[in-house]
C-alpha cells in the first residue's frame, strides 16, 4: 500500500494555481472589475480571493464556485505547476 498523506484542508493540490490573466479577463467580461463585485459574483470570500490570486492553491469548493460563476471548466482557470521539491 503506498504511503500517501491526504491533501490538507480540502485543498485540490499544492501544484495547482489560478491562471490570473484568464481570471482577470473573465471577471472583466462579467462586469466585475472590483474585488467586491468579484466576491458577489463568485460567492468566495474576499480574503480567499486574495490568497488564490496570490498563488495559493484553492479549495475544491472555491475553485468550483469561481469556475461556475465564470462559466468555464476548472482547467480553464487553474493550471498545474511542476513541484520543485
């Protein structure tokens, strides 16, 4: 049996991050240029949006909320990043 640890706190993976340029383009197209408008659009907390935009991996719940609000699949908004460890 492989020795694997569960992903902490419901995170997708430490190897996924937001494609900021795609996110920015999509929220602008939806008329959500301010952070407060993005919070209302996505249903994701302000602090969570800042963390995700800063490169932190999202929880699956947050990632799905954002993708659903913007009408795109998860892989359009999040990219896998090679682990440097």
